[in-house]
């Protein structure tokens, strides 16, 4: 039997090895716009590589470089006075009054994620034109290469950002000795000074603003960027160091940058650091020594040879990336697809070409981006991951916690990137502390609350600058409660009871205490009031409103949190009395309702929808990412979800289409999920919002439009849901396999309960599945409509075939 297991294990390796080869985005011309540039990152430093010939632009970010400082307290001390009048207005169906009063319960807007600066490398070829141009991003090596020939000399630039050493390294080579003549400089949109040191070093010091308003908030007479805050905390400091190391040739450093002549090879090392010292400390007066940090990082990197630095980078990155292989290579790919540059290949796919290997590339790109933008000890991936060039980025490039931040991390556990989840989990703990202040100040409630937007400082109040924000989106009260699902999911996939006991459970319990105080009784049920369904409105007497009682999403999120806490208290064998209260209150939550069209209602009443094709489908939370609804356990509600999706349509922004992949996968409709995948992989290069729906930019960034990274992450999660599900306590094999994927394999996925899953299928039928139990627990496995029970020892592996499910 041991030989059989070894043989099948080798089979998994052989059939999936191709999936990790040639995972590249490549192009035959430089980037002319930001969404053509290629992203590299290590969770701390982010860079967009344009691949220019005479002028190479590398746009830089540092993950903790934000405007502002810790969340201010007592911003709106009278806010809590309006809660009961709002509830009274809703009792009288006075939606306008409820809306007006909600605006009186808002605080300030979130702060903004900022660009660090630009690194520019100039080479003067005296007008000579390049040939044999090529640039790529190797996903499995996290390395970007630019290559071209001028005057019979080949020039190569190789760029990676090391996580172990937190340094960006650029190796510039020429096929002919002493052919490199370069001018290199650093600049920034932020206030800064660039100093040249005598040892081939540029040092850029700067300071972030104390406040940056969202791009959509422009009241007359107000400066959108405040550089100095005389009444509070000034913005954080930053430093970036750029060092050049030459094999030969000459170098001079001055105020204009580094000037290199007649070199054969140049290696650039860039480090960056900020004075950020935690969500609750002023980054100016209480900040870290960013100069010492950036300087020490550079010193430590220079102790290693380039090859050793690169090896450490590859070993670290591939340790995560290579855990999952998806192979769709045995399915029909139209001729010549593989030979096209990636943007042309995406255009052909948009026009109907069959290209399963492009779908595989897009899948792994999501995992690549998460590893590159979210690392232990760093900040969570924001709306743009870790890549932003704007002083006032779209939606402040913040944490939008009514869907987008959560979507960023749906793929983390299931695609075997649990470590990348940690920045979000740590940040949720910080948010719960500011959220406790907000719950008390704004609502006189226990526990903690967070709303629609947040930032590096853990902003938790309803945004809107005390009356500017539309309550339809600003006054949403379930952001923190939804985020608690991630705390539970991390335990559910890892089985880490110590983490559950010491970190997750206390934060989840405090969120439930807020729900206890927020829920009120109406007609024998517990409901939320006020309540909104994120960014959607209903129509009453010809007018649009967003504030009501008991949106379906509210009730589903409360159900989800209570259910997770009930299970957690049982696992930990604690809090029996509190568990009984959770069970009692869960039973009294207003139940799901089906409307006259067979749809799942979005609100507690069947209002006329203001925007029937709205991009949000928040009422379907119980289907995904929740576990309240399933075609197996609640077929009537699942059918209502299907009807809701049909009424809402397949159109939408990029992230909306990504969510719909997940919805249709949970409904076990692989072909419709696949249609949504093809919809999101629609080529676009329009950054001005002229595109009517979401798609994919030439560099495969998700087009909201403009760029939002949640569409990339959500799509990878959705493709995983098509192949493996485990939210109902059963490991579901190939639950939503589309007709387009006749043959294939996936290796390294994770299922709840601490299981590793590899599957091979042929002719749309499972051929072999390999299941490994990390913790040694029992599990149920479903395939082809049949459930089989298995008992595992710790680290035990079982190889199953279709015979096991007959």
C-alpha cells in the first residue's frame, strides 16, 4: 500500500509540474501607462516597473506610508443623542428624517495610502532604436526582467524585492563590457530632500501630510491636503536609500542623482522605511527612527552577494507560491495563443478565444499579488494592494470594509497562504480597540463597531466629515462584525486552538456584545435599526432611501458571528452561559425572506429597488462568504439567491463580477461561474471610467474601473470555490466544475478542518484525490452526491478514487 501511495504522489507531482512553468506576463513593448507596468513587492516595498528603454520608471510604495495619525476621539460628542430619534423615525416609516439624523452621527473621513516616489534610470542611446525588446514578470520567481538590444549590445535589467532582507535589487547588465552609462535619480510627490553621499548613495528624506481628503470630497474653500497640523499630530516621516555597486567604470553622486559611466554591470539596492509606530502612536512625535531602519536594512543587504540575496528571495517566495499548482493544460487552447504577448493574448480571449492556460495564469496571479502585498509584520493589502501612484488615490486606497477588504483575503486560507492572512488578522485586533471607543462614544454600546471605511490608524467611526457622507454607504454598522469572520476562518482552516483562545475569541465576543446592544425587538424578532444594505437604495413614494430596519445582510452577518462564536465556545469548552445567550438571540433574529419574484429579499420588506442591476448583491452574504445558505442544506433559499442573481444580472464592476464567480460556484453552477470568469477577463485599458463594466487591464490588474485589487483576489477565490468547498462541514470535491475544464488537476488547496487537498480529474470526472489531515481529525467528503466519512491520524494521507464514493 505504501508503494501505491508513493506512486500516486509522484503522479500528482508529474501532472501538475507544468502548471508552475512559464507562469509569466510578458510584453514586446514598454509600458506607456501605469496599468501596463508590472508589479513587484514584498509586503513592505511595492514597485511598478515600466520597462522603458532610454528612461526606465519604477514607481515606488512603502506599505505603511499613509497620511494622518491616530484616530481622534470626541469628534462628534453629540452623536449618541440621535440614535433613539432615528429608531423612532424608522418606526414611523419616516425614511427622510432617519437619513438626515444619520448624517449627524458621522465622524471624519479616513486617511490615504500614499506613493513613496519614483526611481528613474536614464540611458542615452543618441536616438538609436532598440530591437528584440522583451519584458516580463515571472510569477513563480517574483522577478521582473527587461531586455533589449541597441547597436548590437544586449541590455538586461532584473528586478526583485526580497522579503527576507526587505530590499529592492536591480541588476543592470550589458553584453559588451563598459557599455553602461546611466543617470539615476529619486523623486517624490511628498515633501522631501534628496542628498547625495560620497559612497555612491542617494538618501531621500520626506514627510507625509497630516491629512489627505478623499478625491470625491472637495468642499469650497478647503485645502484637500494639509501638510502641517498645528492642533494635533503631524504626518509621518520616511526615508529611502539607493546604493549603486559597480564591477568597473566610474560613478559620481550629486544633487541630480547618480551618474555612471563605462560600467559593465551595475547593481542598485533600495531600502525604505517610515516612522509608523503603530495605529495608536503619533508617527511624528512618537515615531520610529526611519533613518536607522532604512540604513540598517541597506547595510545588511550589502553583506550578501547578489546571488545569495536572490537565492534567499527565491527560497522565501517559492515556499509560499509553489504550494498550489493548477493545471488546465490538457484542455483546448486556440492555436498560437501561447506565442502572443500577454496583452494581445488577453484581447484574443476577450474576443472569444479558448485559453485555459490564461485562466490558470490569472488564477496564480491573484496568489502572486497577495504574497507580494501582504506579509507577516506588515500592513494588510488595501484597495490597491501595495501599489499606488496618486496623492489622492481612488477612494483613498483605504480599507473599504463593506466588501473590498474582506474580498482581498478570501483566497488566503483556501489557496494555502495562511501566513498572508496575518496582517489583516492583526489589524482587526487594532480596529477592535478603536472600535470600542466608537461604540461607546457614538452609541453608548458595549463591545466594538466599525463602519464602511478604515485606514492604517484603525478608523472606526462612520465617515462623512460630520454630515457630508451619504448614509447609504457611510452609516453601515456591520464592518467589524463581518471582519470577525476572518478570525474564525483562520482557526477553521488551521485548527490553531491557542490562536482561537487568545486572539480570535475575545475580539469576536466583543463584536457580539455590540450586536446584543444594537439589536432591538420588533414583532417578536431581533432586528438592526438603523440598517443599510451597502451602497444600495430602495424607493418609497417615488423617492430613494438607504436607511431602514433589518437589511438581510445585517441579519446574515449577525447570524454568522453568533454561529461562529457558538462553535468556538464549544471547541474551547468555555463561556457556556454566554453561548446560551448566543443561541437564544440567534433563534430570534429576523429570518430570511423570499419575495414575490422568487428572489431573496434585500430588506425586511419588499421595497421597489432603486437600482435593480446594482453592483452589490449584499443580501446574498449567507450564500457567500457566509454558510447560512446552500443548495444542499437550504435549497429554497439557494434557489431564491439564484433568482436574485438573475434579476441583478451579470454586469458589474470588476470586484462585483469576482463576487459573482463565488456566488455561482456556491450554487454549484460551474458553467455560470465560468461565464463570470470570462466576463472579468475582458480586456480594457480605460482608466477614466468610460468602461461600462469591470474587466482586466493589460498588466492583468482588475479594472473596477479604475484599478482595485479585490477583483483579482476575489476571482482567484472564486475559481477555488469551483474546485473545492468546505463551508458546510463537508469537503466538497469539484462542486462546480465547468464544461470548459474537461481535464485538469489542482494540488495544495486547503479545506476547513485542517486538510490539504489534491485532485486529478479526467473527462469531468474525479480520477484521484489525495487528502492529508494536518491535525488528525475526522471529516466528511462529498463527491457525485455521496458523502463518505473518514477518520484521520495526525499528518495521515489518504488516496481516494471514484470507487470510494459508490
